[in-house]
């Protein structure tokens, strides 16, 4: 699948509330549908207590099509493309470490606004960007589950992005990169399916995070 990645076309770039990029159609639709069907049973994924959310970093648990998707997103070709797009040299993934995860969320799930840790505790590498790719077909605005960026003001976030099928969103991951997911209202058994991949660089000489 890596040779079929279509990330070279110009993304939609937005600087506020912090740099992020949006692509539509980064992957072959048929491959993405197959990956969506290849999620493991939630019983073998890690659950969020009290919230219908599950995740896993174990690619061996996933079906072949989902494993192929993860491997494509972890490939050197995509990292090189994203380095050119962002202007950040040396972006790379950690396929055998904190590479990201594949995720599921159901009706009633929410992910409050947060800032993730962006320094690897063992290698000292900096997490510079995270890429979210959405796999659920037919997602509607009223289904909720929007990616929300920035500090909410009067209950509204500065930027909201619907998790449409075959949409990929690359967000900067620094101390200001507050992001979350709005209340998911899609009726059961519909699940919000996402693959998240992190991109790292070696520690900056000035120690900036």
C-alpha cells in the first residue's frame, strides 16, 4: 500500500489555533474499507474505564488489511513527504516503539481537551506531529466525534474537523497543542475508527519541546 499513498498533493493548511494540515483521499478507498473491517474484537483491545473507547498498539492483533494500513503510514516515504510539507527535517516514526495506535469509539464517548507528552521518556526524541486517519464511512455532522483543536471559548473550540472517511489530519504536538474529541452521538453499533501515527525528531539542540 505504501506506493499508493497519495499524500504528495497539497493539503489544506491552517495556522490557528496551532499548525495543522488536512488531506482528503490520502489512501486508496478500497484499502481503507478493508482496514476498517479488520479491527480486532474490543475484548482484546485496551478499554477506557466507563467510556466506550478502545485502543491498541499491537499490530499483530489486527487483521491483515489493518496491519497493512499501519505499515504504510509508518513507512519512510510518508515521513519524507511530511518533512517536506511541514519544513521539519528528519521526521520519522517509531514502528517498534511508541508508534501510535488504532482506536475505536462508540456512542457516548468523549475525549476531553488535552496536550499529549511530546518527549520520549527513553530516547529523548521529540514528538513533533501526530497524524489521525479516519476509517468510518458515512460519518455525518450530527454523529459528533469531531476533532477539536485549541482552548474552548464559551464551549466552542477554535477549530473543529469532522472525522470523515479517508480524511487524514496532521497536527503539531507541542505544549500549546490542546486537542480533544467532542461527544460521539452516532447510534450503536456505529464506531468511530481511527489510526494515529506519531512523527518524531531527535532532540533539538536548544532543548525546545
